[in-house]
């Protein structure tokens, strides 16, 4: 892997982390608006919790 490929991989990984954080923040806000727990909201709209093995 060249340095530019490595830099690009880091950039993409950072973007994925940022998008994931924004998604979680939006879900938490929606759960608050609906007055349910985050887990209840996720289950009700068919989103499974992410688990990294």
C-alpha cells in the first residue's frame, strides 16, 4: 500500500466514523422527541445495534 493509498484509507475511515457519530446523534435526538429509549427506537424502526467482533 502506497502512502497516498494509506492516507486515503485514513481519510475514508475518519469520514465513516464522523457519519456514524452523526447518525447516532440523530437517532438519540429522535428517541428523545418520541420519549423512548434509543434501543426502543432502533428496534421499532428495524435498526440493529452494531457489534464489532
